[in-house]
């Protein structure tokens, strides 16, 4: 609860890159292209396209900043600045 006696609401933002859909687990395939040295360009294009479609590309291209441990308010402020 907050100071005014109202409950704190937790909101799941579906467009946030931190949102994980139930089908996005560690065992999920993101592309059918299997990486080997000879097909790097094809594999990179497939992975980049898939991560971009799932709003996860920022994790590998450096756009997303690492959250700090200063508290929820600071974290939310940083996330809103990114979006």
C-alpha cells in the first residue's frame, strides 16, 4: 500500500522489451536457420529479423540500458525515457 492507503498497481506493458510472452522461453526456437560458419549472413539476418519482430533486438544491439538498483521509481523513469 502507498501512503494514502491505496494499493500499488502492477501494470504489465505488452510493448515493453522486458515483457515475455508465454511462448518466449529459453527453449523456444527463434529461427529455423542453424548457424554454421558458412551461413553466418543468412543466420544473422534471420535472428535480427526475429528479435526485431519480438521487440527484443535492443538486448543485443546496445540500445537498451541496464537497469540500476536505485529502486522502482528510478527504473520506471529510465524505461520511460527509452520509450
